[in-house]
C-alpha cells in the first residue's frame, strides 16, 4: 500500500498506475518499516551466516571499500562512523531544524551541515592516500605515461576527437526552417535507418559468433586493457582478462555459447569487449570490412544519401560505416556484421576504419584532458538554493550558474518541448510510442546527422535503432518503470539492462529501446566533461544533464548519481542534494556509493520518499582510499561486502549496484537481498547489468575495463561521417543543388 514505490502491489503493468496526480506529495512514501517488511527478509537466518560459512562476525577489516575501518559485521546495528543520530523521520538533521520551507535556501545549513565539521567537510577524508598513484587513474590525462587509464583516450590514431563533451548536440544548424517540409529529419529518418532492422537487435545478438573468434590476431582484441589499462589498472588484473575476452567477446556473445540470458545483453559481458578500442589504431584496417563498403567511397561515397545508418558499427565500421554509402542495412552495426562483421568491427574499433586518413589521431577522445574547469561552474548557490549545503563541499561555485537559470524557470520538460515545437515542423510523423518525442527528435537530431549525411534523405544515425528495433522489453514495458517493477522482474527472474545517459538523444534512444533504468552517472565526469576522475564533477554540472535525460524519457526510471562530496557529510546533506536532483532535474531516484557507512543517508532519503540505488564493491568516488581501480570483495572482504548489501537493502535501497565484485560473491548477494542487484564487472548472476553507454556503443576510445562489451562502433561511424563530410566540402561535392535553397 502505501509505499508507492512498491506501488500498490500490482504488477506493474503499464496501466497499473493511477494518473498521476497532482503533484507530489510524498504520497505515503515508504517508511522504513514497510521497507523492511516488504523486503521481507524472510529468511532471516540467511543473513546470519557469513559468506560461505563465515559468520557475520567481524574479524577483521572491513571489506567495505568505503568504510575502511569499519567493523565488519553489520548485524543490523547502526553504522559506526557516521555520527548519525536516528531521528524522527522527516526531521532535518540533528541540528536545529530550520523551517523547511520549500526552499532550501535559507535553510541551507539546516540540513545539518553543522554536523559536519570542517574536517569532515569534504566527506570522508580518504586521506591522502594515494595521491600519487596516478597511474591508477584511468581517466587521467594521458600524459606521457603510457598508461592510459581505461578511459583515457587512447593515443591511437584512430581516435578522432570526435566528440567532445558538448558536442553532441551541436548541429543545430540545419536550417530550421526549411526542413520543415520535407522534414528531413522527420521520422523517416529515424526510421530511416533502414537499417533498422538490423539494429533491432539489441545488442546482444548482434555480434555474431564468429566474431569473437574472428578477431584477428592483431586486433585489438578485446580489452586493451592489458596494456593500456595497465596504467590504471595496473594493479589490476587487467591484462589477463581480456585475453579471452577479446575474442570471446563479440562473437561469443551470441554465438555459441549461450551466455545466459542474453537479455541483458551483457551476457557475455566480460570478455570481449574491452579490448575493442584499444587498438583502434588498427582500426583502419578493416578486416572485416567488407561490410562497409565504405571504403569505397571516396567522396563519392558520399553516398550519403544513403546513409546508411546502418552501421552501427561494430562490425564494419571501417569505412563502411560511414554508412552512408552503404547505407543500407547492411551495416547496421552489429548485426551487420553480424557474423562477420564483428570481427572487423572490433578492430574497427578503431575508428576510422575507413578513411584512415581521417582519423587523425588525436583523438583523445573527449576531452579527457583537462576539461575546462569550467564546465560551467555553476555556482552552486545559484541554483536558487543558496544555502545549499552541498555547495560547500563542492567547492566553488562561481558565479553564474547557468544551470540555475535553466532550471529555474521552466518546468521540467517544458522547455524542451516548447522549443521543439517551435522549430519543429508540424509534420513530423508520429511514431508509435512517442509522437511528441518524435517531433522533438526529428528536428534537432535530424539536423545534426543529416548534415553529415548530407542528404536530406536520411540522416542516419539518429533514430536508427530506436525506431526499428524491438525494445528490449519486447514492448511490454510499463508506462513508466517504477521500483516495484524492478522487484517484480527480480521475482520473475527477468534480467534487465541499465545504461548511463547524459543527454537528450541518447536518453530517448535507450528509452525507446526498452532500457528500464537510465543512470545519469557521475561518470559524466570523464565521459562528458573530460575530467580524469569522477571526483571532479559537481552537482551543478550533473543536474543539467539529469534534467535533459529525465525530460527525454517516457518509460525509463531515471536515476542520478550523487556526486562525491554531496552526500557523505551527513544524511541531511544527502537529503538536500537528492532533493535538488528531484526538483531541478526531475529524476526519479538517486544513487550513492558506500556500504554501511551510508546506511543513515539511505534511511533518511528513503523515509523522505526518495528512492535510493546503492553502489558497493569498487566505488569510484573512493578511488583514492581504495587504492585504485580494483576488484573488491575478494577473500576476506566478501563477508563485509555481503553485509553491506544486506544493510543497504534493509535501510531501504531499492537496488544495489555491484561494481567489480567477484562473480560468486555477487551471486550470493543477489540471493540474499530482495531488491535487484545491478552488476558491472560482477558476473552474470546479478539481476541486472549496467554499462556506461559510450563503452557499450564504442564511442570512446582507449582501453576499456574488462567488464565492457562493445556493441557498436560509434566512434568509427562518426569518424567516417566527419571525414567524408569534410572531404565533400573540400571537393565541392557537398552541397549540391539539393541542399540549396
Ligand atoms: N567510460 C566509463 N566506463 C566506466 O565503466 C566507468 C567510467 N567511465 N567512469 C566511472 C567509473 C570508473 N570505472 C572503472 C574505471 C576503471 C576500471 C579499470 O581500470 N578496470 C581494469 C582493472 C580491473 C581490476 O583491477 O581488476 C579492468 O581491466 O577492468 C574499472 C572501472 C567504472 N566507471
Ligand atoms: C558505472 C555506473 C554504475 C556509475 O556509477 C556511473 O556511470 O557513474
Ligand atoms: Mg557513478
């Protein structure tokens, strides 16, 4: 009953919900008790024993990464370390409760800041610890060190610069006006993608079996890790892994080995992927290439017209990808190659594939380097929430805060729609699921891609997949995924996939593809802003992204990561930050890292009606205290990790992310807690899987963590598109009369 989260017990079908009300209200949100009962740890006994025999008792150190010295056993007791004093629900923190008033402004402090002292301010002082270990920072700017973090840009040639963070959206140019008619971007395009079908395949399949194997030797093979990673990974195992993976990867996935549930796509997970990029360099070579066809191209290929869209990449990519030329379906990425393709693709990894030339190396993918600090420093306060406690922890806040503005005025979603409408030609054909959305998309996107594509006709990229493909959920998705749907899926043994999303279009695409949960991760730090570490991203930088994602989806449950320093100080600080994400961005839930130490915060949020996704195992925000990017929960740490998971579930977390946790430990946790476990490098037995989308789709270059599987080669596609476009402009092949008014 009450607990809306669990929503009325129904099964969640799409329509099981009531119209949504008027507002808000924490409608009887969950109460702790309920949670507990709901979660029904029916089998109490289970908890007792430790991981494989061991009992929960403490013996030693605390496995919890986030809690280095905490006592290892949870025993349901309050968490040590934080001075959290249980208080009546909804009351502000220990401190004087200020008037809550809707706004937090004044109250800023109220939320407990006080509680933290200066010392704590910056959250747990993870000490200096590793300061030095750069090597371990995957995102670090690639310096001379060879090592590249997994996420570092690879040096390889291939990498084109391609997208910088902001880029995605860029293209607006298209003449807005004109298009209208034909509406270039109109749905069709989307749909256009003729390739559609191909795409349809959700990732998983795509890869043809072959591939795996196929990978040519030289190829990058999966994970680059070895090498690159090295740096970071260093400690890690890195290397090893892949090996197999490489190959396996793709191919494998589908191929023969039935990985368990394909559904997640992950299935195969490990293996393969990784490596892809790495070798980008090779990319060029297109082994498999065939597919692509691109090659051909020269300018000619432009073919744009065709757009091929198709390509997703993987497989072909190389030139081919460009797709254009081929367009057709052929490539569709994955599929295309399907079989064969992959092989190539992988390598392809390298972007370019095709036109080598193009790829200038550069690449550093994204701005890894130092991103502008700025990134918009939105001043914290600005958000209108002056006193925002989180501000203190986040450091500066410069002045202007764009974000604030944005957020401020318009209601979520409103802005975008309005814009769209304006620009958007009325005619956008409707799409099945979201017409208005289609309209929106048509426009902008279109332009974007279209351009490259050249012809009006098809803009490839965009919608491709979406439209065509069958949603991962087979079309049965609920109108809106709620946390109870996730629990129901766990109960039914249905695995699901989560992806990160940081912008409108990807959010739309993933939503249409049937991804039930989208995470606006703090990984935006290295995947959007170009920081070398997730520690750098601020609340004011993440909120605008979260707003874009939340406003773009119709079905997905949108979760936002609470950035480092924005919740560790106290439950009140966590509450304040979470509320900002919900009010200013419209997300449906928040995620925070940590084990038992954050139990008080989880309880606080849950009691306030804010769904919380927990995250344990390797927690990037604790990178320095953990000592690098490494697997957590091995050996003696397993028991503590299990205790963390149990404690978090009991505190009300609606799901728990398990990052880089041994597969058997993740399987155990999955059995022990009633809420869904979402793995990333945690094996195939978790209830769900999550990947950073740029890793999954091959947008970024550089070594990848072992747990990544690449399902497309967007980097190669964009590289080819940009290269071809530039070549045509240079040669005069574009624009033609068709593009002239
Ligand atoms: N693009 C991207 N993908 C991610 O998965 C990701 C981000 N960014 N940013 C935030 C965190 C950081 N994550 C990371 C970063 C590096 C490794 C890594 O270096 N893994 C190595 C070593 C593993 C080990 O020590 O066993 C690997 O080979 O997997 C893993 C996860 C996961 N998250
Ligand atoms: C990797 C996922 C779980 C995450 O936390 C992020 O993307 O920030
Ligand atoms: Mg994160």
